[in-house]
């Protein structure tokens, strides 16, 4: 006989997976239409070949594609397998975040220490659902932006602006150290020196400042809002600073404005410290993707949005392991300022060197008439 807890957890896992594949189906509509400034609501889903509407039962995520084997029911035109893969990826992403956040509590929030009775009965507390909802929304926005960047090398501004507003809303609803102030034995800051500080896990892993000034008490809604605004500002500025410095030295663009908008959106959810780290974490997948683009497509033009999205997610869930090693950096403003200045100075020197070693290709000469 199946226990109540097993049945409850099975229902929750299936539910978040179904929600994920449904979100994946909608995100593909957004990725196709938003770059061309088309409405998400009208017209309804239709075949791009015969323009006939797709019936609701043919539009069921995953099952619709499998039943028709990726073809239109009317004209038999084929659909890209990308639709199936994105829906599956979104479903697994929602499920994976639910397992990591609630079931395994990898960030150490303390769900099981406080709600053991409910969780053992297959019940999930509302605080956990709220945090997971913020993660699912951020994941969906990052996925939509990545799809647009991969397809069009452009991240639509509506995705980032609407995501920024949603991030600020979640930051206001879940100000640091929410939900730690309501959990047993975890609502405390451990350590005195920057190297020893350990903060309770929250939607925003760290407070905006430490120690917090008297007018920014822990748990106040304006504390969360200001932290989200600081994260949005930091995410946008770091990309724009690198774009400006590299462009000054190299004489050509590097990062697009959409990359800065993507980090602006993510920073509104997570605060400024994780966003600064996520940019540097994203360099590793960026290098791997860049090599793949060169080998498979023979092009050096790389959409950096997907790499930034990976960097944000890795930093978010890896923060419990990363933060003890870098806390000294963010607690000493002068160190952060010196490293930032040195990094921008080195980037400027490198970009000037690249400009000398590998100058721009000269534009082709246009032959005059009759030549």
C-alpha cells in the first residue's frame, strides 16, 4: 500500500512537471513572436505553412507533438523538434528546482527542521511554494531570453522589463532574511569577520549591506525592494561598463545591450552580490559555447544570453558553497573597487592589443559604375 507521503510527493512532482511543460509551450510562443513585436494573445496557435489553427488537443505539450510525430494534422508540414525539447527541458527544470529547493533543501533554508511533520505527510508549506514560484518565474524568463538570443541574437526588452518588475515584486514580498525569520534555529547570522560570516538562506542570499543600517531592518518590505533595485542596477552596469571599455579599446561592440538587460532582470530577483558573481561564472559556459559555435557553425558570433542564464542558475544554487570563499570580497568595499578597476584596466589594455594585432577588416570597395 502506498503511503500518504509518497502519494503526496508524487502528486506535487507531477504537478510541477506539467506546469513546467505548459510554461515551456507558452515560452516558445513568446520566443517566436516577441522579437517581431507580435501579440502573445492573438492570433492563436496556427500552422506556419497552411495557417490553419491548431486544435487544442493537438496543442497539448509533448503529447501533441508525439501523437502527430511533429507534423501538422492538415498539411503534414513538419514542426521542429525544438518544440518538444524545450517543453521537456522546461518541465524538467521546474521539477529539478522543486526537488532541490523543497525536497533536498540544497540551499539550507531549513524547511525540514521546521516543517518536518507537514513534509513527512506530503504537504508543502506556503513559504516554500512562494520561494519556488520566484525560482520558476526567473527560470522561465531566462529560458525565454535564451531562446530569443539563440534564434535571433537579440533579447527582447519586454521580457527583461517585465521580468525586472516581477523580480522587484518578489523581492518586496520576500525581503531578506525571508523565510528564515519564521524557521526554527536558522534565523541568525554566524561569524564576526568577513571570512566567517554565514547568512541564513533566503530568496536573496545576502542582505544588500552588512551590517544593515537602522532604517533598513531585516524583513522590512523596503529592505527587499532596495536590495532588488541594487541587484538590477549592478547587473545592468557591469555589462554596460564592460561593453563601453571593450568598445573603447577594440573599436567594436562586445556584449549587446540585451545581455545587460538580462542581468538587470535577474538582479531584481537575487540582489547585487550573486549577480556580480554570476557574470564571471557565465564565462566558462560562454567559452564552451563559443568553441561549439566555431566548430559547428564556423562563426565567431556568439549569443551570450544563454551563458549568462546558466551562470545565474549555477550561482543561485551554488551560493552556499561559493559564498564562504568570497564573502571577504563583498564585505570590503575598497577591495571590490580595486579589483573592479584593475579588471576594467586590464580589459582596456587587452582590447587595445587586439585592435593592433587583429584590426578590423576593411569594407569592400564599391566599384564605380562602368568599372
